[in-house]
C-alpha cells in the first residue's frame, strides 16, 4: 500500500499599497454677497464701484483650490440695459472687471444660469492658512457719456452672482443677486441766454415798432416744461409795449430748442423825450419751470 501525499502548490500573493487615487476638490462656500449699485446720471460718464465678498470653507481634496466667480448679465451680451420704471425707456450700461476696468463681465447663457462663458474671475483659495477664508472683489458699473435718456429711475434687478468649483462649468457652491439703479434727474437750462430786445420808435409813429430776443433751452429728454415772463407789458419812456413768447411750453429732447420773445410798441404814442434822442432799458425775467 502506497502512502499518498498531496503535491504542494505554491500560491504567491503580491501585496502593495494603492497609490494615485484621485481626491475630489471640494470647498463649501457658505456665502457670497454683493452690494447694490446706485448712482445719478447727468450725461457724463458714470462709474459706480460695488463689492462682492466670497466666504468658503475647506471640505476635502487639495488645500489649494480653484473657484470661479461669474456675474450674470441678463441680456446674453456684453451690453446690459437698465429699464425705466413705469415706462419703456432703457439705459445701456456695462459691468466691468478689476484690472483697469476694461474687460466686461458677461454671461452668454442669460439670467441666473451661472454659465459664465466669457469673462469671470478664476479664484484661488489657499486653505493651508485657515479652513475658512473670505476674499473680496470689485465690480464697476459704467454708463457711457453722451447718452440722452428720459428723466426717471432706471434699474436692473436680480443680477446673478455665482461661485463655482474650478471653472465656469463647475458645480455652483454659492449664489446671490444684486440690483443696479441709476436715476436720471429732470433738468433744464438756457443753452443760450436771451439776447437784448431792441425797439426803435419815433413819437406818433404811424406803424408799430417791433423787436425780437432769441434764446435756446435744453431739457432732459421727455421732460415737459413751461416758459413764462414776469410780465407781458410795460411802459418805458412813456411808451407802452407788449411782450409775447413764441411758445409757452414744450417737451425736452436733450438738444437745444429755440424760442423768441417778440416785443411791440403800438403806433400813435407820444412818449416822454425832452431831447432829440432818448434811450431807456428795463430788465425782464424769463423763467423755465419743469
């Protein structure tokens, strides 16, 4: 009888440590805040600086993490529009990024999507120094010089601000909105002051003597206004005269509008002049009300 012995089988196990396993970069951004932009536009370039504050906390992954800050534009292009309250008028504006305020902050995909494809800011949060960090950034709202909007209050509400992980397509970590409001104040001014109104008259003249004063007024677009003299008649050197405005009211166009004051001395008046020639002046007041 033979003894049966099993053949030995050698099994080799290769054991080693796993390396190169990717860790997701994750930051929790507890808040992003943006203050509202408010200003008054008078035809000159208007710049309003606002602040955006981002607070994020380290969760996992590398201690140096990249985030992306974008601002929604609401119209899908670089030019944005403020809309006049209770009216259809608009006022174009831009939102500019830091670094000389040349580049525009745009969001091609439209309001509140956060898909900023053309001009956000790439942020770096170094969580080696602390687990929670806050960074502040400036935006600039600009209304170009030379436009002539109607008087009123213009605004653009719910302008979205988004913080994303990594790039403009990353997961949204925080979002907020802010409001842009620009006031255009109604105003009128004399573009050119009234010229002297001169009337030459001879005693007992058979025909009336007339004269004209010219002036121009510029008022904010769509602003209604009235014109009035302190008096429409008077007496000078014993001669009775009358004054008439070419128009008593108008609506501003943001460009000069021309008017006249027409004077007349009726025929047949003697006047009071003890010498061969006499002259006299009176000051009259012309008022714009708007």
